[in-house]
């Protein structure tokens, strides 16, 4: 233990960042929720809609990396404010009549604004919590995404059914503007700036980026997160169309069914964050409490998706889909927490952003490939099943890599003697 404790006011910041991520993911998910009426109004094929969904990620990774280096040198408070303003600007044009070009342009702009969101939010939170207290706040912030989708999708679906899909996007612009005002008034910067290797009693000062990026833990973390995000991007873009076109449910019913993976994710990720933190408190190494824990979750998720097409019952298929798309999200908490163990604070913003960028590259591929698979299959139902099996294989491989190679303590032990200074005694 470092002897540090969360700063006063830390949990208020967590609450605001929770809302930040809530809005962030509802902005993403609204496209999939409105997929069927959008495709009907704009006369889009599945592959064209897949292209629209993937366009969100065109600038996502680039923006995340650039912003990650910027927040190494500037307060995260202002970076978060600017990002949220971009989200607002990307949503309001959708209220009017739009074509394919406008739809793509707004999604690209939204992706550029949201690309840095999660890593910058965590970088901001980590300035309020020392390492041993970070897993739970990380899981809470991460699950702002799931809670937001669970709460917002039924309301947005009601707006789509009774008004139009255009106003669902407009409503999100209004909510985003409200968060901007709230953060401007209440958002502040934390002051915890030490990265301490607890087992060595040394503070890691600065590590060459080549060593931070190209070690076994970082590379395997990228592989696991990429695999998990493959499923997440399909959840965002294709889950509602699957329930409608693949299983035959109405838009109304599909709106509620689409919340199920997100609702499960809330329980899984916050529960796993609590369990991991308890394991650490009882002496488990981060290899087991974070590395093996998350790798195993991703493996099980991949197996569930592979099994899904072989089940006859729609209920069982939905259950496997929920497990396969929600359980791997554990890595979004554990991954960043593991990297923060050996990344010095002055380099952490960039490191988390680069990692998030690698993970989200899956979003460039998965939605578009899913559209291609659906078009090439004999029936829509078969196309969806084939696409989810492919997702399961990718997820399984990523999880197995994590089980073997996620060893953050090894990197701490390696970096601390080379790039550390002796930690002054407390008091």
C-alpha cells in the first residue's frame, strides 16, 4: 500500500465522469437503436449501414492518441469540456432532413469527439485515487456507459416510434449540453501524481515509450481489448436490427431487448471491480486479481457466442448473446488499471489513449464486416449468426492471449529499478 487515500471530493468527480460516460455511450448506441427506420428512410443496404456504423471510428483512434498526449500537459478538466461540446455539435444537425453524406459526417465528428473520452476520464479520475483504490471507481465510470444505455434506450425508442429517429439524436444533443454546464461549474483537477511500485518502494519516474508500449502485458492487453471491442461495436450497431430482422421482434420489443447486454454489463463490471479490489486487499497479486480475472471473462464470452447458433430456443440465443457481449467488458476496467500500475503519471494520459485507440480499431472492421456477412448469407438470420460466431472466435483468441500474458507485476518489477527513484518515507 502507498499510504495515500482518495482525495476529498473524489467521488463527486466519479459521479460526474459516470454521467459523462453515460452520455458518451448513448450517443453511440442511438444509431443501432434507430437502424431499421434509418435504413428504411435513406434506403440503405446492410453493408451501407455497416459503413455508417464503422465511420464513427474513422477519426476515433487518431483523436484519442493526439488528445492523450495533450492531456499529459494540460488539465483534463478543459479537455473533457471541449469533447462534450463536440458531441453536442454532432447531434443537432440530425434533427433536420439528412442524407447519407450528412449522417456519415456527423458520425465521424462524433467519433472524433468521443475517441479520447474513456482514457481521459480515467486519467482525470486517477488524479483523485491512488493505485490500490482505482479498480472500483474505474468500474463505476466504465459502467456509466451501460447504465446510460439501459435507462435511455427505452425513452429514445419511444421517441423514435412516436415522433422520429431524428428527435432521438436531438434529445441527446440537449442532454450533452446540460452536462457541459454541470462540468463547467463542478469539474476540478485532482492532485495525486505518483506512480509507485509498491513491491520495490520506488517511484517510477519516466519510462521510454518503446518499453511502455512493446512489453508483453501491454501487447496482450491490446489483443484482449481489441477482441472485446469487436463484440461491443456489434452490440452498438447491430443488436437491435438482429432482434428485428434476425429473430422477428418488433421495434418496440427490440428496444427493450437491446438493453439486456448493457444491464448485465452493469452487474458484471461493477461486481468484478469490487471482487478484484477485494482480492487485492486480501493479498492477491494483480496478475490474478486483474490479469487472469479479465482474461477468463473474455474467454467465456467468446465461447458463449460460438455456441449461440447451435441453440434452438430464442431465449437461449439471447442469453448467450448477453453473456458473449457483456462479460468481455471486464477488460475495460482491468486493462487500464493494469497499465496504470507501471505507467508514470506524466505519460499515463497518452498511454491510456493509445491503448483505447488500439482497442477501438475493432470498430472500424466489425460493423462493416457484419453488414457484408448479412448480405452474403442465404437469410438475414443466418447472416447474423455467422457474424456473431466470427465475433466469438475473435473474442476467444483474445481472451486466451490475456490468460497467458497479462502480468503487470512483471513490468513493475522490471521498470522500477531502471526508471525509479526511492520513495521518501511517509510522514
